[in-house]
């Protein structure tokens, strides 16, 4: 009978152990990641340590950068994968919304490389954009890296349930985002006011969630978390010595509430990881390695506590599988949402530049979206990729921008046109859908204008009209004039001051071939006036205002052009191809010099740019031109010399010689430039060119002989906010050295 009490005691012990809540209940761990811009990369370092300790995360909540890192982790990426992703991102390019030059039409390329400042100007009132950037490039990256969970609308069904916070800018209230299209949700959560334009989701205008809740601990607790691990990359209030910018003061104002909230929220956090972010700001993305290390160091201080949590979890932590990026897409349907009164479905499809039903790539899709964004006709474009059985639907949320009129400003200095300021007025949808009208007034040492009107139909035939007034003065060698124009006898001078005036009007049609080539044909009227006051002054001291005219004629021609331009930059190309071919057939003239017969001018320029090393690139080009016909007109001859990007007619830059130095009705030229980027946007340039130029060199075979002329240059280039700064010292074996300088975009 003694065994009966023993069995009763044993039964009670087993029952007690079986009902131990620590043994029965699986501990759920929630992770809270705060916002903080670049400082949010510290979350990656903390996640590395959390994984190493064996902790399995069951829920994630984040705000701003914490939402971005948290969503990527919740989708299945490991901490080491996140490290690789963030290290390969060029944040300056992403935040600045720098669209690849190849996404723009030829008209848009010229337009974007002319002005330093572009402001909306509707109703004759200048307005400031809602944000510095639309965040288009960031959105591209999010769509690409979250493609594998594109069809998960309920964020609770992600590999790790997830929630993020945004702010309704109209009400000032918090918006909890736990469903929808994941890239769009986390983009809204990270829309830092003034830096990015607000996002619109379900009719709500949303900005950065950090404005109202930068550490969503209660939301994660409500998801079912028993234990909260929090990573807080916010810093406290800064003193007066650190508040040296408007951005710093705005962040300080927002931090008043955040610092107060964190006093309570940090106490609610079971394991509170606080990296030292005192030396970093929200924009210090270039210090990514150091910031990630700071997060890792702070988490390592809690390593023992993290291990204890791992022991309480019934599940063993499993390393996430490597997510392989998917590059091939099959888009079978295009669905347009939003409102667009002035741009048709055909216009949108033409800009996307890929065929529905054909396989395409992420790169090509993003380039197509960027083509649309580059027009400036739509607010930041949000799009979704959703499976539809046979392939995928591309859903474009298009909201046409309300700004139709723009004021654009720029400034420039060079050795030919001297100082100049440009004021531009651009109007879109002036007469028709898809059209744009633009007028430049250029003030300075030489008053000029440019007027353009263009109806863009993409791969269909587009229509354009251009008008230009151009004028400059230049001291040139007397021998150049004497060989091309009749002059009074017995003039004993070395140089004379030449006034050149050009008025050009063109109407044309143009189409895009194979996405990259633009082919155009048109009609042109040109009025040319070449004159000087130098000879009048020599002839009669009392007639200094009188001009001697060498040319004063109207010319009428038809022409064709073929262009290819995939250079990544107009002024400092490091990759891409270039071709510009032009053929003009001059039919009529008012014939001031009584020497006109029908003639043609053909010319072409081609080039390539490529990397030799990481920061070293080579740009090689060759070009040439010739005249067909026996007309005595010499004002369309080629004249080489000078340094620049926007010389009119057949004036051609040639390093080592001054502007308008080497004439002839035909020429060939080869050019090469080494570009060493010694620091971001700072270039050391080594340039060489050779040429043959004279009359009829293709007929005589002289174009294939040893070059008659050569020139060399060493220079410095800077990509400034006003446009490129270019300085060069050049020389040639045949002449003396000279210095060229250019500041700002050429126009």
C-alpha cells in the first residue's frame, strides 16, 4: 500500500509540469524598427546579430526607413542579403530622381540640358514643387526587390506579418498600412516632407509616418507579440551648434514629440537596441558601412538577452533562402487608372516602348516607366505588377500634373558668346493633346532667341516647328575672309571683326526607329548675314557705323536627319553611342552675291564612350562633311576651331585653335578624350584631335592623307548646379597655346 502515495505524488508533479505556461505557450517576438533616413541602415547590422543569436521574428512593424528595411526582411530576405542590396544602391541617384538620359526623347534631352532652374508658372504665379524628388527611382527598386511577394495584398500573409505607419497630411492623423501593394505602402511611410512628393493611397494624401509615430510598438504588440525587440536609430535633441540648416531645424521641431514619446516607448520595449547615431544625419547614405556597423555593435551588447529569448521559442531559427531576382517578365495587359485628359492610351503605350504579350525585363519596364516620368506630364508614377494567369497585369496609376506652364532660367559664359542669361517660358497642351511650346529669350553680350513647338507622337510621326535667332562677333584672320569673299584691294590688316547673324526657321516631321534612332525630314528657311565694320572704318573715319557685307541672303532648303544618342551624359559621357547625320539640299536663294546654284551639304558625326577602369573612361568620335555642287556660295563651308557644344551651322569645335580658324568645303576629324573622375562630379580631362580641312578633299583624296592639323588639351570639368564648368588649356604644333572656359549649359 506504500506505493499508492508515491504514485499520487508522481501524478501531481507530472500534471504541474504539463501545465507549465512557459512550456505550453510559444513565445511570439515582435520587431519594431524606427525611422531615421540613412541612419535606418543600422537596422541591418542589428538584424545580423538577432539572427546570429537564433531569434525568430514573428511580427515586424516599422516607420519610414524602418518600414523599408522591415518590409524587405518580412518578405524573406536575410540580413546579409539586405546588406548586399543596400551596398549596391546609389542613394544620391535614387533620391535625386536622376532619370537615365536614355529615357528622354531628343526634344526632352535638349530641354533638360539647357536650364539650371525649372519652376511651375501657372496663372503667372511661380509655385514651388511639393518635394525635391518624386521618389520614382526608389519606387523602381522597391518593386524589383519585392517582386516575389507582389501578389500578397494582406501583409499578415507575408513570410513575416508586417505593418507600417504613414501620416494623413490633411488630418494629421496616423494611418496604419497593413494591406495593399507593399512597395506603395512603404514608399508612403518613407515620404519625408519636402524631400519627396506626398503619396496618394485610397484617396488619402500620405507623408512620412515619423511625423506622428516613428516607433510603432503598440501596433506590433497588438499583432500578438509577447516580447518586443526594438531598434531605435533616432537621436535626441541637438544643441544650437548643430542646428546650422533649415532641414536640421525642421527635424528638431519634429523630434520634440518623438523624444517625449520615446521616453515611454523605450520602457515598453523588452530589448531596446539604441545604436549611437550622434555623428550621422538622415542623408548620410555614403556612410552606410559605418552605420550598419553601429547597429551591429549596439545589438551585440544585448546578445545575452537575445539568446535567452531564442531559448524560449519553440521553433529553431531557420536561415532564409536566398531570393533570386526575377528579370524576365511577361506583361499581357496594360490597365490605366487615374485621370488623364490630355494624354491618350496610345501616347502611354508609345512611351513604354515594349509590346504587350512579349517577354521583357525589369530594366526595360523601368526604362519605359521612366520614359513617361521624364515627360513631366504626370505626377510620380506608381505602378503594380499582378499575376493574371497567363502573365502579368501592369497597372499604371496615372495622375496628370496640373502644372502646364513653366518658367525656366539658366546662365552661361563661354569665349564665343560671352556672358548670357536665358529665360524660358514653356507651355504644354497649348493647342492640342501631346504638344509643347517653348520660347527662350537670351540676354547678354549677344541677344538671341529660340522658339520651338512640338507634337510628340512617340513612334508615330511627330510634328515640330523651330525658329532661331543667333548672332555673335568674332575677331578672325583676314586670310579666311579673303579666301571666301570678294574684298577691296590693298587692305593691309591681319584681323577683322566679323558680325555673324543667323535666322533659321524649320518645319519637320520625325519618328522614332527601333526605340533609339530618330529620323526626321523637313523644310528650312535661313537668313544669313556676314558683315564687318572694320573695313568701313578704314575707308572713312566718318563712317564707322557703316558695314561691309559679305553675305546677306535668304536660303531655302529641304533636309533629312538621322540621330542616335545613348550617351549617359552630354558633357562628360562615360558610356553609350552617338550618331548625327544631316543632309541639306539648298534649292533657292535671294542670292546677295549673285553666285548661287543648287548645292548640297552632307555631314555626319559618330562616337562611342566606354569605361577603361572604375573612374576612367574614353570618348572617341569621328566626323566629316562635304559640299556637293558647283555653287560659289561659301557661307555654308565648314570652319573648324574653338571649344564648345552648341556651335551653329557648320562651325565645328577643334581643340588647339581659336574659333573660326580652319575653313574648307569638306573636312574629316577624329577626336579622343580621357576622363578621370578624380572625385564625384570632378573630372580631369585629356583631349586630342586631328583633322584635314580644305576644298574638295574627298575628290582629291586628301582626306585619307596624314592629318594637316592637330591639337591637344588638358582640362578640368565640374558638374555644378548651374551646369558644367569646363576649363581647358589647349595647344597645337602649328599654333600657340590658348585657354578656353565655359560655365553653365550651352544654349
